C-alpha cells in the first residue's frame, strides 16, 4: 500500500469490507427476523402496462451486465491472452456488449423508477430504501456506460483489467492493490463506490428477492390435469326442470 494515504486505505479497503459484512450479516438478519418481508412486493395488479416493459428490460440487461463484469474483473487478462484473444478485440467486444447491456438497463430503470414515482398506487407501496436502491442502480449503470462507450469504444481506451480488476480480486485474497484503484479515472472510482454502497443497502430493500430461486420447482411432483369429459346436451323435453324422480317416470 505504498504511496497511498489513510483516506485511500479507508475508501478502498475498509469501505469494501464493511459493505461485504453488512451484505452478509444483513441478509442473515433479514431472513431470520423478517422472513415474511422477504419479497419483491409485486405491484402487477396495481399497474401492468409499464411493468411489462420495464421489468424484462432491467432484468435481462442486468444479467448481461453481471456476466460482463465476471468476464472483465474476475477473469485475469493473462487468461484471455493465453487464449490468443488480442487486447483490441477484447476491448471492442466488451465495449459493444457492455454498451448494449447498459443501455437496456438504463431504459429499464427509467421505466421502473418513473412508474414508482408517477403511478400513485405503486408509489404508496414503495419504501424510501427502495428509492435509494434505484438511485444507486442508476448511478452504477451510468458510471459504467460512460467509460464503456465514450472511453473504450469511441476514445483511446482504458485497460481497467490491469488496475481495478486486480484490486477487486485482491479484496478476496487479503491483498488489495490500493494504489492501482486510487489512481484509476474518477468515473471508475465512483462506479466502484456506488456499487459498495448498494451492497450495504441490498439486504434492507426489496432487492433481496433476487436470492429467492424456486429450485424446488425442478423436482416437485407433476401436476395432473384431467379433462372434464364430454358434456352431454340436455334431454329433450327437460328444459327448465330441476328435479327428477329416481326410478320413476319423468
């Protein structure tokens, strides 16, 4: 950690570990003491038109963005070099893919956030912490798309895999490279800071529903459907009759 001050150590070592601790402990606490509140509080019955567009755009775009982060941060640059992928090809591929994913996520967040603020019935079901989570998500996406499109796609490019990525991986091995991330461009530092704050907010918002995978659905018994059979037409001359004597004439 040579060449770094106390503020850098706090910002890039203490804050991430505090956020990860709150993330884990907060989820355990929420599941233990607020299991009935472990839900996304679906508002589909209150408003459906905007939800059917915003929710798929946000979720599919978020999945693509997470996959891109896994490839860009958790996979070392030496691995792609060993596969024979040139840095220029990787940079363009990640910039185009990341840019498309970010645009989709931004549109989805704008629709969902606007829905929660403009639709009165949906607004009444929204907690303040959920607005905080939405703002953080929007900050994370914007600070992610700006360097992806304007820096790596249209500009000279910045290889974050040599600075930000080693610092992030070092957090899980106990040796974060503080100097590398402290000297990264400001937009990358803001992106990482907003992400850690979101980690700390996550357990106390409706984002917890992301961990509710219905895995039991894969091995549940089959649901048996039986047809009602052929419905016979009424007998001639019985229109309007409700009772019929059994064993005797009609």
